[in-house]
């Protein structure tokens, strides 16, 4: 009885943010333990704990960076564990917990609703359970639709059972922005670079999930409300700019590169450019060689990885809305306006402040990760290290070939970066945003020089 009392007491002392971060950590450890089992590998040998931990972290944090080849190293059991971790990590363990609560007929308490609010980055406690149901139904429906389309290609190519398995795996991986694939030899989906069915299906799954569940709920309710929220307008606008603008720039940067798209048809050039614009935010698949890109193409990829997807989605990065708020703040400053405005609405100062905090934390995380990797990987080109650090933070999964060759220390650093990228900046920002200002003491204002 005393143990139960103490565990409840400890649980009550934890904040929703701490429960959220701890939940992801526990899930990673469970996944790592399962992946160390001999049954998880094709050769029936036990995987060392660090490699299993790295793979589990990458799956739960829906990143896609791998130290061993997913398609050839892991057995059916191992692949099932990985895709399960991806699904739970993408949806959020609280959404999955809600599903079990509903199936068991269990009442969801106020404290559990508070954790759900933190996990889903929702505006209020009202309507959380209904939103969780919507997220689950929407996710499974889109994933099944994606798998059905991919099966048109994979079933004739691999046979019924393997084809269905490949279709489900890649549909879930794409929707959750995970970037894990089963093609083997670290090739991702490069062999389908000229296949519109595979490329456009995966592209669509990435974009759909990257917009965020709240945006799709907003679009669904548009018939009744006849209006979109400011959040949805900014998300859609930023997504269109990043996808189309990124595709055009990628086409211009890589069109004359014989190692990527110079020697393919115009249709494949457009398809690959679009895919190379979408997948860094933050899916991790690649149809052209990342290390063979031009310097401009690599740098554009890094920018897109850092921005990532949208709030309330399965994507990582600083998020499209954060980037949008920073741009709007810059425009307001240049125009000499006190308020940050968009679509005839004013954005409150707390939101602007939170956006700057998110970017600052994210930059610090990338800088520290890059610095530490420079120490653990002394003989590695800096470009590869910087690329790896941004990819890990943004939970992207793209690599220029460094991941399989990481040292023990490098694997631990990248794993921590993936975890912080999936949990850290978001939870810190939420903690700051939900913090009650006591306002007991307000110091006199003074001036300092900046710039």
C-alpha cells in the first residue's frame, strides 16, 4: 500500500510536460530492449544495446536515421517493433493511450486530459477526447488509403504478402514522417525516382500529415463555419511557399548536376525536385543521392529540415507557424508597426515571444550537437556533421552517409538530439507559454544598445 501511495504521490508531483517527456523516454527504452532480442534480427544474433537504443529513438522520434540497414538487418519481428514504435511516436503515446482507455471504457481524468493537451499542443481542455478520436480515425484512414495505392506497385513486384507488408510499412512511415524504408542497402526509394505512383503517394502522405490534424479538422468544418482559423491560414500559406518554392529552387540548383537529375527526363526532374522539397520537412526519404547534391541543394535541404512541418502534426523542426511568425515580426518591424499582423488579425506578444524562444533553443541544440559531434568524429568533414545535427534535431532522417559510421559517442549525441528535437523545444515552449506570471515585482525600464 505504501508503494502505491508513493507512486501516486510522485506522479501527482510531475507536471504534464515532465510526464510527456518521461513517456517518450520509457517508450524508447522498451523499444530498445525488444530490439536487442535475437529474434529481432535476421541472423538471430543479439544487437548491442547502443545500436538498439539508437534505432528505437529514431523510430519513436519518427526520424529515420539508422546505424544498420532496416530492410536487411531486422527480422519480421524487428520490423514490426520498429513500425509500432513509429506509429506510437507519430501519433503520440497519449493518443494511443486514449484509444485503449476508450476501448476499455475507462474514464479519462482531468490530469490525463492535461497531459493530452500538452502532447497535442491544443488550445484548451475542452474537446480533447473528441479531437483524439478524430486524430486516430483520420490517421488510420489516410494510412490505409496510402497503403492501398502503394500496393498497386508493391504487390505485383513483391507478391501478395510481402507487397501488402511493404505497402503498410511505407505508408505508416511516410505519414508519420519517419523515413524508415525496407528497400535495403541504405538506398531509400531511389529506385522509384521515376515512378509517379510511389513518389506522389509518399509525397501526398508527407504533406497531409505535415499540415497537422487541427488544420484538417478546420478544413472539414469549413462548410459549417465558412472560415478558417488564423492558424490554418498561416500553416497552409507557409506550406505552399515552402513546397513550391523549394521545388523550383531545387530544380534550378540540381538541373545541371549529372550526379542527381541532369540526365533524366523532364518529368522525372520535376518529380524528384518536388520530392526533394517535401521530404526534408521532415520525412527522411530520398529519391536522389543527398551527398551528390550541389552545395546550394544541400544548404536548401538544411533550411527545410530546420523549419520542418506544422504544429499538431507528426513532423519535427521549429514548425511552419514559428517561421511564419518570425517573418511577420520582421515585416512589422520594417514597416514600423507595433503589432504583428496576418490576414486581418493581430498575433499576441506571448506567441511572438514563444516563437523566438523556440528558434533560440533549436539553434542552441543544433550548435551544441554539431560541436560535440566535431569532437567525437574528428576525422569527419564538417559539412557531414552539420547536416547530421540538423537532421537529428528536425527528426528528418536524411544523412550524407555519416550515421552508419558514427562512433559510440556520436551515436549517443545524435540519439539525444533526436529525443530533444521530438520533445524538448516543444515542451519547453509549452512550459513557458503556460507559466503563470506572478507580476509581484516589475523593475524599472532601462535602455541597452543592440545591433
